[in-house]
C-alpha cells in the first residue's frame, strides 16, 4: 500500500523553499517596517472562539472546521483562521493595557475542510496582520497599504484592490432587510444552495458563485446606499487616501466593489480583497477588513480593530509564475582525491560554511563519480583536494557551469571564492 498526503494538503519540497523563503521574508520585513511585531498562537483553540466570531452560519463554521472532542472532553477546533486566536491572546494577556493600537503579525498553517481545487487547500498557510485598538480610518488605510507594499516588493503584477463598506451593525440590519425584500421577488429562481443562503445568511447571496444568482444580484441594493453618515465618512476618507496612493504608485489599482461582503461574520465597515488576474480561488490573494465588535464578543473590552490575511500558497504561486526568483543553489562540492584527505576536507568545509558558503563533501566514490555527484547536485563550483593542494595549503577550483577549466587558490582566499560563486550564479 502506498500512502498519500491527505486530500487538500501538499508537501512543500526543497525546490519550492526559495519561493516560500522570499515571500515570508519580504512579508515579515514589510510588517516590521510598519512597526508590527510577531505573535504566535496555538494551532487549535476552543471551538466556541470560532463559532462566536467567524459566525455559526458561515461556511467555515458550518461545514469546514476540523473539530473534535479531546481526551479531556473539551471541544477543540484546528484554527480555520487566526484573527480570532490573536484577539483571544490580546484579551488573555492584557495587551489592551499597553500602548494601543497593538500592531501584530503572524504566519502559520490554517485548516478548512473545503473542496480542494486550484489555490484552495485543506491545510494552507496565512501571513496576517492585525492592528488592534484604534477606530480611525488611518488604520484601515495603513493595513491596505502594508498589503500593497508586500505585493509590490514581490513584484506581483496585475493586482487590484477591491473595497467596500458594510457599515455598522445597525446599518447592516437595515441593509439586510432591503436585500431580503429584493431577493424574495426571485426566490423561486434561486438555486437550492442560495435558497438556503436566503434563509440563513442573505448577505452571502452577493458572494454566490451561481450564475443565476450573480445575474439577479446585478440590480440588488448596494451596501453603500444604506450605511450611516459616520460609516460613509470613514469609507470616503479611505478612498481619498487610495486616490493619493494611486498617484504615487504607478501599478496600484483599486475599485469599489459593492458586491464584496466577505465570508466571515465579524466585519463591520471596511472589507477588502486584493485580486490577481488568475481565475477562481487562486486569484484571491488576500482579504481583510475592520472587525470592531470581535474583541467584545470574546469577552474583552470594546476594542476596534482592522487587519488582513494572505494565502501564502497563492502568493507563492503568483511569484513562481513570474519565475523572477532564482533557486538558491548549492555553492560547493568538495571532491576528495584520496580517503586519507577527508579530515582536511572537513576543515575546509568548516571554513567555507563559517563564511556562509554552502558546502557538501562528495561521497566516497571515484573522482569521476564525485564530479558527477557535484554536477547532479547543481553545485556552482567543485573544489578539488589532493596531495598537491594539501601540501601547498591550496585548493583547485573546477568550474561546473561556465566551462572554464581550473584555478588554483590559497585555501583562505575566501573573498576570491565568493566573487567566483557570484559570477557562476
Ligand atoms: P479569509 O478571506 O478567510 O480571511 O482568508 C484570507 C486569505 O487566506 C484568502 O484571501 C486566501 O488567500 C487564503 N485562503 C483562505 N482559504 C484558503 C484555502 N482553503 N486554501 C488556500 N488559501 C486560502 C481570513 O482568514 C481573515 N482572518 C482575514 C483577516 C485578518 N481579517 C481581518 N484580519
């Protein structure tokens, strides 16, 4: 019997690690530049944390959570997202007593029992940021701009920010009643899944992937026509800032998308997503919004907040599509001409490694076999260690890519070796 990775999961093989490393490094660096600090929360939490915040009528809580009763009888769920966990940690550790807003970022695996397809997995990774403790539109703009900086640093082209405002709770109640009035005229035309949505979560009808519903939604009432003056002002101020950003950043594009509602219940006012030109779920690179009610729902003090999370698999896919990141190849394989020189090879490899040069000593094979090994490993250079070299405290460098022949160097000539490695890239 041959085992396979569970459906909707995948191995991240060494070949893709350079992409992952670049994406994560750039995201971490950007967050730090904006004054955000790293936080890590457990991969599983009390299930009620998600039920209360993400929402019991959402797809995530209703059908996608990996939930179980543990040996102590606790109801546990693998985290489907990390905003709720970060807010739980914010309350539990009294972070509200420190200077606010708390600027936090995280990275790690999330779990949703979804129907796997391109860009949609059951175990996936999110990088996210949360700005907790300030209700100003300045913070909405800050997180939207931070997300843009990450995409821009990664040179992901053809992205567009979609933004909408859902208003506050009271606005939403008025809006949802208008939406119900509108869709009730078409109830018999709606497909079965959307009839259910109509009953349980009418807002999600705007998010439907069903053609009939998409058509009907075209003339549905718009959230922006029903939000309060305060919410509208909040939204307009963000748009003003986005206009300014568009003037300074040539590639930055945005549109107000009145159908954008997002699939989690905790949002109020701003919701946004960055989309790429890839189709289907793969194209939704990141999503977020303001979630002022969440911390109070979890039993903390009334604390406004805003944030986003990006799907790292989706970002890695976009970056690798462009092929702009080079593989971080192995630098050197040391070819040892006689077994008795292996101790010397050890000290030479230590010298290289302590100078950040990645090095493998070739396995005990014939010289030809060792050189073949160096080629197969895609090493940039082979370093030959024989009797001559050891007596002269030198090494012979064999160029594997450029076809140049050989060069003898003093063992300690690290700077020269580094410049040779750079020219072999
Ligand atoms: P979300 O829209 O559910 O929001 O997920 C954010 C991002 O995670 C998506 O835009 C997508 O890139 C990625 N993602 C979601 N599900 C999958 C999946 N099954 N496979 C691959 N990637 C996926 C949240 O999770 C909120 N917590 C975001 C947030 C933070 N809002 C405020 N702060």
